[in-house]
C-alpha cells in the first residue's frame, strides 16, 4: 500500500499526540507505575522528535522523517502492548494507550517517506550493479 499521509500533517499531528500523551495520566486517571510513566516518557520522546524533525512544523529540521516514522512504529507498538506486558490491561488505562499507540503505529507506517512503505532511495539508484564500484569506506 502506498503511503498517503503528508509529512506536514504528520508533523502537526505529532505535537497533538505528544501533548495528549503527556497529559494522559491526568486526563484518563492513570495512577502509578508503568501506566503513569510510560505515556509521559513516550510523550516527551514524541515532542522532542517533532521539534527536531525535518518537516514543515519541525523547528530544528535535523532529524530525518524516515527515522521518526520508524521510531514511531516501534514506540507505538510498545505503547499498545504495555498494558499486556505490565499487567494493567484490566484497568481503564488499557483503551487510551491502545488507541493512541495504534494511531502512532498507523501514522508511522503510512506517512510519505516512511521506510516501511515508501520506495527505498539509496546509493544504487544510479544503476550501479556492484558494491565494489563505489568509492566509499563502508561499501566493502
């Protein structure tokens, strides 16, 4: 499936997700433990990546969007599965973390320039057939 989410929408929605995750312990009544700290840590990580990301709404423009998308998929999966891993799936915390984690995974996969669905761009796009033809120290 082709990626269909623009990087500018991805950059904007990352700020909303980060703020929601950082406020979620108080919004949804998470009390302690992993249910409290995991959304805070992942929210701060989202905010830092959104600020440094190379998209329209990134302030520093140094962090590549493909890496941001990949880390979103990994982090969103951890956020989705954390109620099962840490054993608080029977509480009200389960649903918000599952939905936000699924949203982050979805955005990470279907954003343009995502390494998971976008066409790869690498050193062989010129038609070089042999890695020995490259004049790079790490090529051999």
